[in-house]
C-alpha cells in the first residue's frame, strides 16, 4: 500500500512560481515511477509530468514544457513539481500518482495505481 500526500499549492499571480511536493509512504516507492496530473473545474483530468524511478526519463505535457520541471529525491521519498511562469490556465487541483512498473516513458493510458488527495493551485491574472 502506498500513500501520497501533496503540498505546496496556493494562490499566486501570473508569472510567479510554485513548487509542489508529494511525499510517498511505502517500502518500495523509490522503485516506482511518479506522475503529476491536474484537473480544472469542468474539465477532464490531464497529464502534466512523469518521472521514472531512477529519474532517467522525464516527460511533460506540451502545455507545460519549458516552464515546469519534475524531479525526485528517493532518499526523501518525495517528488517535486517546480512550476515557473505560471499562467491562469494552470489553475487546477494537482495530483501526484505512482506507477509501480517504475520504468519508461509516459504514454496515454499508462496505469498509475496510487493517487494523492490533490493540492489546489490558483493563478490570478
């Protein structure tokens, strides 16, 4: 069983930055790939970023590429999402999730077995 707890969300003005954190509990979390997803009101959940267990693979949605950076510290069992140059359209609840397969690229439909409760990010114009 894996538990994920996100933090770091908040209200910021456009152009500013936030760093989200996701702390994972569980014996083997360092072996799992991790992802960030988001969901805005009235919209479907969308992929944001993915990182493999060893950090050798990272993937990003086109909408955040060049502005967001995903990273992880396996010693701390924590994955981060550094979000720079935030835009109002980035406003959403952000969720982290684990994929126990650990390796490889993100692809649509990839299964993430465990999810956090989410943290709200609101970007004002």
